[in-house]
């Protein structure tokens, strides 16, 4: 050593001398006190900031010199940090806590003041000092370390350090959140310090692009439960009285906040920083914590936590939380019904928040998942207390489905209803009431229809053609004629909520004769509604007619049919609606009059007809006198045939074979409609004659006879210039093959020859010969056409011979003239 120093002095290498002395005597003063002059400047500056008495605190003037030196010589920062760490470790071992605090104060000031590229090396020393303090068993040092780390976390470094890890800090801060110190004040301080430390770790890693480190499951499994543990300590969360705001305030001043408030702030900040791939890392530990703590049964805390989650998360990722809860519910399918009900209830509370952000297939996926849970519950449901729990669970799922649909746009609500209806057992076939169905299938049918009703109540109908798509209406009508009265009732309720556009449904709960007091709002005549009724109205009326024929109808079934008829009258302002409903009413009256139903059902049907006829008489004033006369007779002689409806009647009351005075007369109504704009001829036609019954539409296409296909030719008959085929032409496989294989030129030649033959026959043969020829082929058609034409002639127009000629032409299936060919007798057409 001596020879080395002599060599250094000889060659004036003073820096090497200083370093050699520093290695030999690293302390502030050596044993003889002669080495301090040879110590490096940064060490002397660091030594000078420590007072002789620790209670005096940091020497401010010397600290300013150290900061000036560090800012002007940033390459010395790492050595300053190492030396401060060396002093801190020594003071901790010697239990000189005062000097430890001074060292941390100096580090804090250096961190805030110095922003150099090589700050990373200095930070390593800082983190070692923080770790050393946190490893101490003294709460004071742990609190001081947390304060320093919190200040460090708020510093944005110019260059991130990818090798830096915070594993120890996450573990230590998480353990501080569970502090069980005997003194309440210290326990509260340590928990607050732990929460702030975790918040600092999250901020630091997020700002420095080190998120991959902090979002690892090993870290989130410590951070999230620590925050939830502190939030559990507040009774307001458990009791569900805490009001959570819709927008998180991450910049709110902390002040003297309680641990649960800081934990909520930290959780909000953590969730708000999570991206799509990191949501799972946050939600999964949360769900596991709720499982372990048994917080699903009394789920107020779970609801509050998930609301905080949904309001803090980035909007586009909120649907991911719903999917994770769904997945968790799948995993807990074997748990008791109370736990599953708690999870489903949380789902119903938070699902509206995310519903507005659902797009595309995610809507159907969520609905399908809810329906699958309902199905699984029905299939695996128990009895007794367990069955009661399953019922609550199923109702909760239906409520969740309704809440979800309530926040969807209308077009997605329609798709949702169609999807649910396709899932209902029996919607693809006619229920003939034959073989009994399994109890699970019946219950599932009821629950899915309730789900459909729940979604329907959230939908606002504008145009019936959009609401009642053909496939949707056909399946719904099949279910409406089910042998199960509860199914029929639910289907009618679905029709009510979809037909009602003016909130008339609640005013029509019970049949009544005092229509004027109901305050009904009538819809305006709309062409789209008229077109819808022409296309699908008979299907609805046929289902109503068949519903009246069931022997197991209850009072609620009859009341539901009354509401349906009334809503059709008030919402669809079309003349055909009134006539068609009159036709159904007379059919129902005939059922009751002929005794085709039980005595109670007959009285209920008579009451139903009377209630609806009163409303029709207000819409068609010409019927008012007749309806009033029948009502007067019933009130005097048979008041039981008038509202209100009862579930039971005396068996001695008259219900069938009633005198004509107590019945609405079909013929009289037909005469009264003659002078109005209503088509009274529709009144004589039955619904079955307009369309086939639902049961006959379900046939085997392989057994269909090609000859049973009929071609509608009336429109062609009444439209001059449109070619048509003769009625006697039989449609066979050969004829169809001929149509497909013939060339257009051959078709044109054959059509010309056919026209020439028809024209030649018309010009040469007598009228009697034409009539005889057509009568031999189709005698009924000729007479019907003649009667129809004569009935439509104006009173001033005599029934001339040309009219008969026109009838013969129509009945014979003659082709009307084309644009380049004129018949020789154009005066036979009557316009």
C-alpha cells in the first residue's frame, strides 16, 4: 500500500490515491481521523448532510450543496445512491432510526430534483433502501418507506428500466393491507400505506410501459384480494347502502381517507388502466375472492364491487366482464341454488351497463348463455326447498335477460325475440294434446316464453310488419293453440305487449260494457297496418277462434282473448279488421249456443262476445241499436251473460239454445253493414275458408300430390291483357317438364295458335254454344261469375247481352287481347 501511494504521488495520480484511501477507510472517519481529506467529494457531501444529533434533522445547507453537485455531475448519482444505501443499511443494523429517516429524506429530494439519463442506477439503490425498510418489523420504518415509494411512483422517468421488478414490493404492500396490529391507529396506518404502495406500483408500471409485469396473474392474485379485503371492512358496502358514482374520479385528493375509500380509488384506477387482454387478470381474482369469502348469498357487496368495476372500466371492454361472470356461472353449475342465484342477481344488476356496448354476435351469445343456464336449471332442478331455490334462480335469470334486452336497440330486440322463440320447445310443431310431454320440457317451455315476454315488454312497436316477421308469427301462432292453458295465456300476453302501441292494455284488464269510461286511445289508419292485416290477420284470428274452443280455458284465458280482440280493434284502424272480428264473434257465439263447450265456458264466451260487440257498435254506429237491444234483453232476462266474468256459475243458468232476442243476429248485422264502407260479404266467409288450419299445414312433403296444387287465376281473369291458362289444364310432372324444356319460340307459336282458336270460336260459334261448352266443363263457375257481374251493375245500367258475353269470356278462361291484337267486339267490356 505504501509503495503504491508513493508511486501515485510521484506521477501526480491523486485520483488513485483518493480511491485507495476510500477502499482502506470507507467510514466517515478512520481510526486516526487522518483519512477524511482523501475521501471523494460526493462522500464528503453525503456525510455533511447528517447532523450530530439525529433529532435536528437534515442539514439543509449541506443538502443544497449535495443536490447542486448531483445536478452538475449526474455521473456521480449512482455512487451517491450506493453510499446512501450503505449508510442506511448500517444505521438500520445499529437501530439508528433517526439517521435512517434522514437518509430517506435525502433520497426523496435527489429523486425529485435530478432527471438524468443514468437515474436508473440511482433508482436501484433507492429500491434496495425501500426494500430494506419494508423488511423491518418497525411500523415507523415501513410507513416511511411507503411514503418514499409513493413519491417515486409519481416521477415519470425518461427511459424505462425493463429489468426492474416489483415482485417483492407487491407482496409486501399486499401483506400490509392485511395488517393485524393491536393498536387500531397503527393498523389503520399500515393498511393505508399498503394500499398506497399498491397504487404506486400500478402507476409506475403503467407509466413506464412495464404493464406486462404487473398484470401477471401472480401479482393480480395478491393486489385485488387485498383491496377487496379493505373494502369489506366497511358495512356500507356489505349492506348495499354505498352510492357509487357513474364516473370514476381518479384525481380526487386523498387527505385523511379511510382504508375502504382508498381501496375503492385504487381498484378504480387499476381497472381503468386495464386493456382488453388484462381484464381477465383483474376479474378472475375478484370472483375467486367472492367465492372464498362466501359473498354471493348476501350479494350486496358483490353488486357494489361490480358496479365500481363496470363504471371504471373502458367502455369498449365492459362486455368482457359480463362474459367472465357468465363463464364463472358455468363453472359453478354444481353449487347450491343460493350461490348461483347470487351470481345471476349480480349479473342482472350490472348487465344493463354493458348492454349498450354489445354489437354483432355478442348479443346472441349472451342471450344464448342465459337460456342455456335456464335449461340446465330445469333439467337438473330438485324438489322441495331445493326446487324453490331453483325457481328463484330461474326468475333471476329471466330478470337478467329482460334487463339486458331493455338496453338493446329495437332491431336487436326483434332478433333476440326470434332467437328465444326458436329455442322454445314445441314452437316448430303443432301441439295436438296427444301424448303427454316430459315435465322438464313443459317447464322449460313456460320459462322460455316468460323470457320472451320479458324481452317483449322492453320493445316498442312501430310497424307490425317489422315486429311480426312471418317466421316469428307462424311459430307464435303454433304455440298459441297449445293444449296447455298457461302456454296459451303467455302467448296472448306476448301479443298484447307487441300489439299495444298506445298503452291501452292496462285499461282493458276486465271486460266491461262501459267503453266510454275506459279512455282508450285509437290508432291512426296506416297503410302498413292494413297491408299487415291482409297478409297475417287471418292467422291471428284463427288462433283466437281455436283458443275459444279449448275445454280447459280458465278465466284468465278468456280475459286475455278479450284484451287481444280489443287491442286489434283500437290499434289497427282498418275496415277489414272489424268485419273479420265480427265473423269470429259470430262463430264463438255459435259454439256457445250449440252447447259445444261446457256451461261455464259457454257463459264466458257469451259475455266475451257482448263486451266486444259493444265496442264495435261505437266504431260502426249503424250497429248501435241492434247491440243495445240485445244488451237490454240480456240485462233483463239473463244478466249472467253480461260482464263481469266469473270463474264459476250456477249450473242451472241458461247458456245454450238461447232465444233469438238474447243473441246477436248475423243476418241483421249483415243488413246493417250494407250501407257502410265495410265489406259485408266477408262476414259470411269462415276463417277456415280463407286459410287452412295450422294442423293441416304440417304435412309430409314427400306425400304431397302434385295434382293438389291449385293455381289462382282470379286476378288474371279480371285484368285484360294478361294471359292465363285454362282451368282444365292439369299440372303434372310432364307439364312442368314441358314448361322448363320448351324454347321461347315454341311457347310463342303455341300461344298464338291457342289465341287464334279461341278468337275463331268466339267469332263463329253462337252464344248458346259457348255457354253449353263452359257449363259442361265447369257449371258452378259460370253461374257464380254471372251472379257476381249482375250484382255489381249500376242500377241505371240494364242487364244487356254484352254483360253475359263478358261472363262467358271470364268463365271460359279466354285470353284477353294483347297490345297488337284486338277482339272484334270491344264493346263487351264493361268499365
